[in-house]
C-alpha cells in the first residue's frame, strides 16, 4: 500500500472514530429510553435487553408533547425569520458600505456571545415581567432572535463580502435601487449561505434551554422545558428522561438530516474560487 492510500485510510478511520464518539451519547440515550428504570441504572449497564415502551407511554401520559413541540417550532422558526430580517440589511451595510467603525462593531457584536446569560437574566426577567412577555411565544422568540443575531450577522457578512461589487455596480447602472439590488441580485447570489445561516439559527434556538427554563412555565414552554420536567432528585427517572429527550431531539435530528446538503453547501459557499 502506497503512502497516499495509507494516509487516506488513516484519515477515514480517524473520521469514523470521531463520528462514533460524537454519536455514542445519542445512541445510548435512545437505547435507555427503551429500558425499564431498573435496567437504566443497572451496573454494569446492559446492551442487550427486552425493549419496552413503558417510558414513552408514561412520558406521553404526563405531558402534552404536541404542545411543547408546536412551541419549539413556532419559536425556533419565528426567531430565525426575525433574525434574518434584521441581519440581512445590517450585513449588507457592513459589507458594501463599510466605515472605520464597521470592524469594531462586528467584534463588539461577537463579544456579546461571551457574556454568560445568567449575567443579564435579572434585568431581562424584570423587563419581560413589566411588558407582559413572560411565558409567551413572542417573548421567547425575541430573546432567541437577539441571542442568535451576532452569529447570523457575522455569517451573512462573510457571505456578502464574497460577492464581487462589480455585479452590484452593474445593477446600479441599469437603474436598480438599493431594495432591488438586495432582492434581485444579492439574495439570489447568496441563497445557499442564507439558507445555511437560517438552518444553524433554527438548530441553536431549538436546543436553547437556559432562557426557556427561566422565562416560561407552561403556556410557551418548548421541548427543552419538556425534557427538564422529567428530571427529579428522587426516585428512578433515567428511562423516562431518556425517552423524553429522544422525543425532543427527534424532530431537529430529522430536520438536520434532511437539510444536511444545504447546510454543507452554504457553509462552504465561496470557499473555492
């Protein structure tokens, strides 16, 4: 075997090894959801057992899964749409109409992601309480939009920067205004990047737990709150918690699997010239 083939084989084995390490916790969670509570905490853990749906039956009986799932869908996709509406003109102005403060503004926006959410929990909670946004889909949608906005703006900014300015200038020469320039030139050219940005925002919103647990109780609680409701400091709960977690991540896993080509295409947009 020549050195090139050996290198490819080693890289393939390494990739599979990393993939298995990443996937194993998900596999074990799904497996545990089909165990009894006794089997779920047995030592050593059992890989072969008689599967049961008791955990899933109890989860579905104790909580309205569809209500939590609908909240997650509305909040995740709503916050993503709102973030894109705000981020597209922002990224456009920074990419094509930069000032000496543009770079500093981008770095400041990104630095807000380094702030622990608990640091601003109290003012946000009091503000939402006074505005009547606690335990509401609108309130959580706004929070998730603001949470993802720095990443969305940064990604769109990099995609827009890859578009040659000559194309936009040609549009201006043909009489296109700013709105027509964005709608008919910029958005079609960067559609893969916009799609991947939106997909990433949906995934981040779907998996967000801190704000959902602190700003909702029942009416607007998404699936992250649904999972938390099955944890308990007393008694056996691992099988039920694993079943609830499987039900919560199943929609976004399927969504990610169906859109993986668009995600990869968008994230590599402009990488090869």
